[in-house]
C-alpha cells in the first residue's frame, strides 16, 4: 500500500498525548483531510523544532505521510499568530475541539466546517461565547448530515412564523404547538429563525436554541458526557 503524502495543508491541533519515550500522537483538524491522527516523532525532546508549535488554537501548515490509521508528521510551519483566549473563552475553545474529536471520524474532510471552526475561534477570542458556540454546533450537525429543520414545519412544509410556538421533534423538526401535552422541546419560531440566520442577539432565543442543540448533540454522543461541558458549567456557577 502506497503512503499518502500531504504537503503544508492548513490545520489545527485538537489534542495530543505521549507516545513511547520521546514522541506524541497528535489529533489534527485539517481543512482538506478532516480529522487526522499523526505521530510526531521525537517531539518531546527539548530541541525538537516542532515542540513549541504543536499547540491548540495556533494556525499551522502541516505535512505528513500516511499509510495506516496513524500518519507520521514530516513538516510543520506556523501560518499565523495563536488565537488569544483566557478564562471561559479558553474552555469554550477546548469544547469545540472535544466536539470534533467525539463526533467526527478520522479521514472525513469538511472544508466548509473547517472555515466555520476558524470563524468560531475568532468569535470566542472577542468573548462572544454563547452565540458563537450555538452557531458552530448548528453547523457541525449540518456537516454530519443531521442538520436541524429551522425554516418550515415538519407536517405540511409550512413556513415557520416568528410569533408562533412550536414543539421541536429532533427526528422530524418543528411541529405547531397546541395546549395539549406533547413530546418535543417547546420553542418559538423567532428563536428557530434566529438560529437559521445566525443572528442570536436575544437572551431568551439563546437559551431556547441551547436546549435544542444540546438535545440534538446528545443523540449523537450516545450518552457520553463532554468533559469541557462540565467544567464550563462549574465556571458559570462560580461566576
């Protein structure tokens, strides 16, 4: 089997862990190749030229060769300054990385989602946390093939009305709400349309779409908790 060779493609580090005595396995989020696992040989040595660059939220140009599940990192350059985070913004960035790690398989390219990730990092850097996270979650679900129905109702394909109330069924979309108890999340048409247009500037809309997106994501996490979600909730309570 011939090795695939990739030269200086845009990428970010999502996660890394020690491998053998002097190396690391680095999980990479790349524009053209999706999530990739690479062995960075010798990177734990003090004089490794790659050591200081392999940091999250730093735009990189990466080269590797790959024949099996894990490739070998062969080249690395910075392509810009690291995104500057602090406090909750930093943890929100790790939350994005954890979502990509948990929900996307390796070797599954998503160039458009890569650009959404870059945009999200920029939003977090200016502390627009809530809206930035919700918009990225929406775009991630769409990239996975599970995009939310936000502009029309499930039965009859009627347009969603801003002043109407809906019961959102994760499998089929929004249903007109009635006074009778029914399954699904209660949400306003205004909130659904705000999420569709990525114009989340109302606190009530943000709370509503957070509940909706959480329910949609939990379905694909198969009951696994996100570590960063727990930390962010703890930080919010302590604020």
